[in-house]
C-alpha cells in the first residue's frame, strides 16, 4: 500500500476537491476527499492516518503555486493528492482567459519539483482532470483539455506518481448512465461522481483490501 501508518495525506485542487469544506477547521468537505478518507479509516483503523483538504474552488495551477508553501509544504504531508486543471481549461471558454498546455505543464512541474526538493520522500497521487459533455458545447473542450491530460500523465511518469485516470473512468461510466448522472454540469460531480472518484483513489493507493 502507498500509505503507511501515521501518515498525513493532503488533498489539493479546485472546487471538486474543495466540495464545500469549512475553512475554519480541518473539514474535508462533502466530496471524494471525505468519502475516500472515511472509507480508508474504516478499512484500516489501526493505521491512524490523518487527512487534510486544502482544495479551493476556482483554482488553477497558478493559484496553487501562489499558496503552495502555506497550503502544502508547511503542512509536511507524507502523501499529496492533486487534482487540478479543469479551470485552466474552462476559463478559456467562459471568460476568454486561457492557460496554454505548456504553461499548465511548466507550472504543475514547478509545484512537484518544489515539493520533492522540500522532502524527497513525499509520495504523489495525480488525478487527471476530466469533462463530461452534459452541455453540447463542452464537446469543444477536448481540444484544450486533452493536451493538459497528457501533461499530467507525463508528470506522473517523471515523478513516479500514482496516477488516477479519471477522464477515462468517467467516459467508461457513461456507458452505464448518462453524463448528468455523474456530474451536474459536466465538471462538478454528483454524489455518484464523487463516489466514483473516491473508489478509484482507494484502488490506486491499494487501500481496498
């Protein structure tokens, strides 16, 4: 298993990770981070693992860079789980404020490099961004999102991270139920969508048995 007894696991990302968490305490929100932490703790109570959530709604890679020291390095996590990128895509279409694939890659790489320089033993879990075409115009997003997904895959190889292929998993899930069953707007998961992410996360870290 990737996670060891006494580890601190940090979830980082945007609104999908944030999931309405209470900033006043160490609330995990109501999404996949909460589900994954709850199930992990129920399956492995003897490990006494701690979970933190520092996802912030609306964040892009550049926003993570701006708060990386306070919201990651200074917390000294043993495992960092990151899902970031859909806002780097979405803003191109909603606000004409694009993030190029090269800028996304280089910013993401700086985050991981700084983390590894801070503590080479830190383990990484990278979750790829995804979109489901709940709205017809979201089919056009593939042009922007696909290169960013490839960037995350390249970073996972370079940094030896555990990789969670969410875009493909959600696409496969849509053969069983329509996209709106999994996300309300093509981006933000429904309870079923959060459950799908949490299950994939637990399987990826080897925590389901």
